[in-house]
């Protein structure tokens, strides 16, 4: 089970107001121990990192090192998803639906 809590709070630093995003992702310890090597768990961890880095980059737009790290993580997740879609299409579709990371295409027929 995955829980995501996002909140925003405002603090004053040197006379400027800044909005800080707080992102907490809780994955149960049992899940961590059982599924660390599975493709689904790795994609879940990469998705958490991507969300955290995206929130960070909203505040720090010129943090180019974090942008590069985000691009690398997105590429790794894409490769894992491509592997999973080749090996097991059912697990791939379940994972995509669960994480809500790809838009669903509507059939034209």
C-alpha cells in the first residue's frame, strides 16, 4: 500500500515569502523487504523520486543538477516500463493504472 501526503507551508526568509512543498511517501517496511528487486517496486521508487524532484524544481528553477538527475531517473523508469511491457502486458497495464503515470488512449473504433 502506498500513501502520499503533500502539503504546502509558507515561511519568511530574509523578508521574502517562500512556499515550501512537503512530500512524504510511506511504503510499508514489509513491502520494502519483500519486493525490492521487482520491476513494479523499482518503478514505484522511481516515481516517488520523480515526484519529489518535481516539487523541488518548482521552488528551485535554476537547479540544473537536479534537473539532470530527474531526466536520468525518468529515463530509467521508461526503460523499466518498456521491459515490463514486453515481458508481461497485464502487469504493465495494472502498474500504469495504479500509479497513474500514462494517459489512457481512447480507441477510435
